[in-house]
C-alpha cells in the first residue's frame, strides 16, 4: 500500500481501536497482483480468441484427462470448480463449443448426464502453446529468487488453507479450487 495511504489507514484504524492492518495490506497486494495477472493473461490469450475463464476450463479439462485419466467432466463439476452459476458456465461452454474447443455428449454410463470433452483441436492447441505460456508466466516472476518464489507459493497456500478453515465460521462459502485433489504442501 502507498506509504501515505498506509499512514491514513493506520490513523483511521487506531481511531477505531484497531492497531494492525496486516490483513488489509495482504488483501490489497494479493488483489493488485491478481489484477495484474488477469490483465497480462487476457492480453496473451486474446491472440487466440480466448478469455481467461474459457482458457481455464480448457486447461482443467486437459489436466483432468491427462493426470486423472478422466475423459469428460459434467457441467456441474465445472461450476463447482470455477465457483460460478450454471447459467454462467452454460454461456462459457456454449462459446467454447461454437469455437470448436469442446463438445458435449451424453455419458454412456448414465444417459441423463452430459459430459464436456476437449476436441482434438483443443488438445493440440494446448500441447502447442503450453510451453510458451508457462515460460511467459515464469518471466513474470523472474525478479524473485527461486527460493523467494517457492516461499511465496508456500505462504499463499498457507493463507488459502487458513481462509478455507475460517470460511464455514464466517459464512464465506469458499470451496477448494480443484475438488477431489489436495493442494501441494
């Protein structure tokens, strides 16, 4: 937080009987970094006509397929993972389907259930662009030493786990971003 604003907030908080603004500072910097990541990601993805949310769905489907051996995910599983409504997910999936990135089909094991699957074109696109994209993300953190970057990841994971623990008591409704999997320690 800017030093002048920090002093102003500290004075205001002290007036309210609050001595520590660490939580506010963490929120401010995490949000600022998140917005910066969103902006650079958007500029990177616009070349291929993708948005951040649509690219995240493609990557989720790809990694679910590659790592878990699961070919196809239900729209409701995607809603839970993204933390969005069925209407929002339906809009995202419709656009991905129109653009030829995914297809939806009935689950052969349960005809009432629909599964979302990657097309071969989406799979090839991800495999072609994953390495340059990951290199690009590494460029964004090159000003941190490797140890600092690892420490930052560990601290953010610890912060998130703490938020998940507090969420039920605070009524926050947070869910793990990848249902059924553990965060790296």
